[in-house]
C-alpha cells in the first residue's frame, strides 16, 4: 500500500502537500513514469470467468434440472482446482517467470471453454461439464497469480497503492463488460434459433438454450485466444528473484 509522506511543520506546508498528493493521484496515469499497471490481458480472464458461472448455472438449472444447492455443488471442483493450482503456482513463479505460466494457463482456459461448447442434449455434469471444469480451473489458477504480479511489475513502491487500485478497478470493469458481451451473444443466438425453428416445442427450446451456450462459450474461448496472442507478442518479463518482487 502506498505511503504518502507529509513533510513540514506548519499548516501551510501540510495543506500544500495534501494538495500535491491529490493532484498526483489524478495525474499519475499521464505522467512520464505512470504508476498504472499493465491491465490489458487481466480484464479477459475475469469477464470469461463470470460468464462461465452464468451459463453453467443456466445449464445446470434449466437443462439438467438441478436445484440451486445442487447447481452450486457442481462448481466445487472448479473452485477447488483454482485454489489448489494458484497455491502451487505461487511457488513456481520465481522459478519459471510469469510468461510460461500465463501462456499455458490461458491456453488451457480457452481449451476448457471450447470443450464446453460441445455440450448437447445428452450431456451430463460428470461426462460433459466436469472435464472442462478441471481443465479450466487448472488453467485459470495458473493465470491469476502471475497476471497480478506482472501487472504490478515495474511500479515504484510508493505508487503501489494507486497501481493496485487501477488493477482492481479494471478487473471488475472487465468482468462486467465481458459478462454483458457474452450474455448479449447468448440472447441473440437463443432468439435466432427459436425464430428458425417452428413450432417451438420443448425439444426446440432446449436446443435454443444449448445453441446460446455454445455461442457464448466459443466467444469466451476466442477472447482467451486473443489474450494468448497478446501475451505471446507483448509480455517479455523474465524470472525475478524473490527480493525483487513487488
């Protein structure tokens, strides 16, 4: 967390320094050496992650007929995979550097989403969802720790608070925008499927749901593929010693 130091012995000096602190907080992103983190690729995992929860919840409750509690239990392997993988990755980061972990994790996340795009009327949680959850959870667990470290790379210690706030804000905005985009694609695909199939029977409606999920999961996988290309092209951070970590 940033520590702002106010030097001076009188009220005028303190007021001046307070004004400078406020000015620096608003203008630091436009300065020659901005304390703003590299947030581009960090927005995509959050948007895709929120989308996964949304559309898998639809699939669990609408297509599989699960109740709220059973649907929530269906996400436990996903959550456990992220927690376990992120814990292990924390010990590998200084040894391997962020880029190999980010590339591998992003590729696995995209692969898991493309697996979910193959859901069909006969799909079950065990055979259709669980394998994709395992692949995605391992992949995203490999992404979250190094992406945060990389986003803060090169930020001066006294600017760490500002940079961390910008990082958190962009992740939340990215999550909201990503979910909105994927849900818009889902609704459009759902409506177009119903419009093309008459009469609208229960089987047609189930097919419309699955078609909407498929489009959303393909779009999410494509976003992660785009993030993977960005990582391959732009990320050049190397392995760092623990004492150099921010």
